[in-house]
C-alpha cells in the first residue's frame, strides 16, 4: 500500500495552466483588469482556465526564466533551482523504486548538495570583488558582500556581548 500511495497522491494533484504559472511565479494571463473614470473601479473578468498546459504557457515560462538568467542569479535563485531539481529527482526515484528507497537516496543527495553549496558560498565570498565586475554574476557578488557584512555584524555583536549571553 505504501508503495503506491505516492503515485496515487501525484494523480490527485490538479496540474493546470494556473497551477504551473503560480509555481514559476508568473502572473496569470487569464485575468484582465480595466480602470474606469476617476474613481478607479477595478473590474475583473473571470475566464475559464484550461485543464491542459498550452504551448503559449510554456513559452511564457521559458521567457521569464531566460529573463531571470539574463539578469543574473542570486543565492536564493540557486537554492530554488537546487530544491526544484531535488524534488523532481525524488519524484522520479519514487516512481522507479519505492518511497523508502527514494527518501534515503534523496536525503543522501540533500546532504551532499548541502556540502557542495557551503563550498560554493566559500568560493563566492573569496571572489566577491571579481563577481561584482562581471555582468552575469553581479547579483551573486552583491549577495557575497551582504553575507560578509552580516558575518561582520554577528562577530561584532558576539564581541560586545562577551560572556553575557
């Protein structure tokens, strides 16, 4: 029973155009608002959302993702990508094996990914001055500078508090 519970759960999730757009953080294109006169009345027209994912939705999602990549990735974006890949891997492993095995493999992968992520943060903090100068890695350099500032403030606070903690 436990082997097929996760597969049954996947079938119960309603995946339509609105769900996919909300997952990727894209505003829905099916709502239309108009303003009238001076009193600014917002009229929202409801339209039916199709039960399948049209090609226009996929094009819109790819366009939004490409725009984010062109602006540069932050540490939060990298974390979101890693958790998305981990989730997809968990689903594939659950379908291929069983829930227990896929959970064990996923937790091992999560631990290994955390170690590599900490190594990435160390590298980013070492090369922060170079990252700020590169257009695609500018946001990553800003995150590294912010991390360094936060770490300095924590050290200063710890020194001021001393043994009073």
